[in-house]
């Protein structure tokens, strides 16, 4: 049998055989880890967005065509137009 599959089955069996308090603690820990990963992922996405906006602002100052900035930055045309008005 495939070893990772066997390990997952054993982990599941161990989890299911725990008492209610142990299951609750396990589930709380899993929720915490999931929430933490989501928070980090959101922070990274926000940082990437800020970087794209800064790049777009610099390119606008240099007179680069907004259509090119859309392709280079990943920002939408509406976002570029809004930045252009600033």
C-alpha cells in the first residue's frame, strides 16, 4: 500500500479514537492553523497589490500608456484610471 495513504488512514483512525475533549482541542488547533495561514496569505496579497500600485504610479509619471501598465501591473484599467486622477 502507498505509504502516505497508510499514514493518513492511521492518523484518521487515531483522531477518531480520541475522546471528545481531545477531538475539540485538535479541531481548535486545526482552525487556528487555517486562520493563521489565511491571514498570512491575505497579507502577502495586500503587499503584492501595494507593489503593483507603486509600480503603476511610477509608470504613469513616466508617461507610459495605461494599456501597457495594465499588462505590466496586473491592475485593472479602472484602477489605473483612478491612479491617474490622483
